[in-house]
C-alpha cells in the first residue's frame, strides 16, 4: 500500500515537472498527454515493445541481417561488430563505496580496463570504456556538455510516461525492491545521458561495474558478502535480453565466487525497476546490466597484493559469461585468470596471503576440493589468505592422492596440483 501511494505521488510530481518544462519552452499544458510526452523521448524504447532481443545481439555479433524488433524492418548486419559500452560506476572523482583506503570508483576502472582488453582481442567486438580514474571519455563528456537540455528533457519525459502508465495500471509497481542510495541530480543526469547516448549510437550492450556496500554499516561490521547482477525488471522493453545475458555472466562469476548473502540479492540475478543504469523509466534500448562484484570490505579487495589479480579474475569471468551468452565460448582451460600458476614460492602456512594463495584456492576449487562439502564460498571465499578452509582443502586433496595430510604445500603436493590441472585442462579443451 505504501509503495502504491509513493508511486502515485511520483506520478503527480512527474506531471508537475512536465507542466513546468512546458511553460519554460512555451507549450500549452493541455497538449501534455502521453503522446506528446513520448515525442520528447527521442531515443527511448517504446513501453511494452521489446526494444532488443538476444537474437538481435547475436546477429550483430555474427554480422547477419536482422529484423528490427520495434519497426519490423530488416536491416543489414553490422559486419560482425558487437558494440559494448563498459561503465565503471560513479564519477571519476567522487562517489562510491570506500573502506580501508580502497575506493570502489577506482577498482571498477581497473576491472573495466581488463575486461575491455579481453574483448578487444576479438575482432567482432567494438568496445568503449566510459571513463578513466581521472575523467569521462571525451566523447561522453562532450555529449554531457552540449546536450544537457536534451538529456534533462529526456529524463523528464521518461519519468512522466512511467508515471502515466503506473497511474492507469498498465505498468505495475514492483513492491519488493532493494533499497538503493539516491543518486545526486548530476549523477542521475549523467546516467540518463549514457542511456540516451548509447541508444542513439546503437550500442548492443551496456555493462555498469560496481563494488557493493550496505546502508547502515558501522566500522568493520561485515554483515554481507558476494556478487549480484542487476537487470531491468521484466516489464521493461530491454528486460528479456538483459536477463539472459545477466544469467550467463552470473553463472561464470558463481563458479569461483559467492552469490550475495543479502536476502534480496541471494538469487544472483536481481530484477530492478529503479536503477537508472539498467533503464529506469524504460530509458535504455539496449541490454543493460549492473554488476556488483562483491562487498568493498571483502579480503580480495582489501589486500594490495591480491587486488590486481582479483580485478583481472572478475573481468575474465565477465568476459567468459558474455561469450557463453553469444554462443561463442572461449577455448581456454580454466575459468579463473589466476590459473595456471607457479606455486614454487607458496607454502600455504596459516596466515599466508597473496596472489599465489588466491590461485591455490582457485585451483583447489577447480579440482573439486575447495571449499569442502560442509562449507560454501561465503564461508570460504577465494580470498588470497590461508585459513582453516584452505588447510582443510589441502588436507583433503593430499589424502585423495596418497600424500601426507599436512595442510601445507611441499614438493609432492605442488607437483600433483600442476599435473592434475594440466590433465583436466587438456580434457576440457578436447571436450570443447
């Protein structure tokens, strides 16, 4: 009931915004029906009409002709060019989660750059990263600067259309939404600008990258962990393709990392009606995702020696998920960028940490020993730090191979790990 009242208030507020906008540009208020407002949308998807399909994206990737899902007109293929926009969350100099001297807004740029590097190795992909740690891409910054009024009109138009559909019951409110921090007016305008620009430039996919935190956290209280992939709520025009893509990426992330333990995120793939990044108010034509790779206080983000490897790993798993979605899987041996690894300097004594331990945990997981059957990734993350979970997994591996169960790495255990990874990796390649 409260959600319905809030949405009615939103409808009234958006109508007032449109009236004010009309007065500002000299349009008579009586003309402001939904048909008029839709003329402001310029690049937005039509409500209740599928704006993009998974098949459209795959055909753009392969370069074959495709029928536009909105107009029904066949258009030629794009010579095998899939257009992907990667948006590191928040602005270059402000915003995002912070913990222990680690800033979300910087970490996500590193992941974005690593993901872009992988994608650009494929001649089918045309990739743009929206910003660096210092500035927006010049093309986007110029668009923000020169199209500010258009973007603002677009935001108002989409909100008004959404309010009208909510008020007449043709679009149903999603009552059980996860609470998000409210974006500043400037940040919201930039996100709507990204949606509008990406639609005008015919991008197939937009992927927003984030690191999570939760409201009300006090100090080092670490209540939740794990990743979540946000997709548009199912009534939106870009929902179906986004959900298929999000599911593919979540499956790859879930192979080496915990799904979020926040109750409403525990499904891994979460529909959302309010996030601008995935097309709030039906403002995105293309497939759009927002990935929360984990919580900022998790150990893989907090240790300076482990973080670069974790960033590459998250990028790699995102890349593999995208390739799975496209039906063009990568013929590589492992699902973790940390493998194979030279463990000659790794002993796995209690408390040891670093990239070698991260790779060890990933290897033991790949071989079926980490975490043990009694535990989950939330209990035993791929964190890069040796604790009871790592030692228990090593002992189980050693017993299975007839080795002394010391829980640490010696020459025989290292040799067995290297041999097993090579054998299983070759089998994996043959099966592909």
